[in-house]
């Protein structure tokens, strides 16, 4: 892995950690307060997915792997080539499917689902960040 790849991965990793820190205060809010902040929560869920996928792409690229074209392909390739645990891979795919709904407005946004996603997203992306850290340091 080149120093350039390492630098890009570390920068993307720091972004992932920042988005986690930015989401963390919403876990302390009650449901009514979260509803008022649903746009901010939606955006952070989107950024967590995108930064996780971008980081995964960089990890694949640094190892000379074929670059995946979708979030599902990225996490599947990480599972196949870099031993991302299957359960974590599946959960990341599901989380990014929610991101697609939020970003592209495929359907009416279920704000209750968004506000309920805070704690699971924190747990999921923290687990992913730990997995990444063990491979880029």
C-alpha cells in the first residue's frame, strides 16, 4: 500500500469518526426533540453510509481489487476480499439502502424510522470503524 493510499484512507477514516461524533448527541434526545432534528439526523445517516463506502473503496483500491459500482457491491467485496464479517456487511448494505431512500426520495420518508436509526447507526458504524482501524494502521 502506497503512502498516498494510506493518507487518503486515514483522511476518510477521520471523516467517518467525525460523522459518528456529530450523530452521538442525537442519541441523548427524546423522540420529540429528534423529530425536530430529523433533517440533521437524515443527513448524518447519509454521510455515514457514503464515508463508509468511500473508505471501503479506497481499501479495495489500495489492494488492487476491482472497484465496486454500488454500496452493496462495495461491502460484498470487502467481505469477499478483506474478510469483513458477513453480519457487518449485511447490516451496512441495509443501512445504505436506507440512505438511498433518504437521498433519492424513492418513497415517503418515515421520520419515525429515521429517529429510531440513531443508536443502531452509532453501533454499526462504530463497529465498522473498529474493523477499518485494524486494517489501515
